[in-house]
C-alpha cells in the first residue's frame, strides 16, 4: 500500500514565504488558511485511501465466501452480514472525515 508524507511541500513553501512576501496580516491569514486547507485535504485524502483499501479487502473476502456457498440461504446470510458491516464501516468513515474537517475549522488541523 502506498504511503503519503504527513507534511506537504506546499505547507513548507507557504511557511518559507518563497511564493510571496508577507506584507500584512491579511496576507498571513490567507497563507494560514491555505495551509490549513491543504493539511485537512491531505489528511482526508489519506483517510479515504485507507478506507477504500480496507473495504476492497472486505468485499473480496465476502465474494470468496459467497462463491463457496452451496445454497441460497448461506448466500443470503453472508450478504446480510456484508450489508451490516458495510453500513457500519461507511458510518464510521463519515465520522472520521467529519472529525478531520471539524478539527481543521477549529484551527487544530494544521500539521506542524
């Protein structure tokens, strides 16, 4: 599985001031907001990639189980369990993404 750096090159560039000279508080506020947005977007992207990978593994395992079934009752039981697990996983993932966004909005989302 691919790994991503916790720090973005954009954040380092913004902090260094290489793109523009910070001339006033508004410019600094814009730079901080941009850095926070990039950090949150990167964290959300990392979380979603991890989630998709996990779901694909679970879906593949469910498919293998279903292919080994000899009757419809077993298939139905596996499908029912898969549906419950899938809904639970998606609900949990939405919670994680909302936490990332909330932390970002509260000013806690920037990587340091």
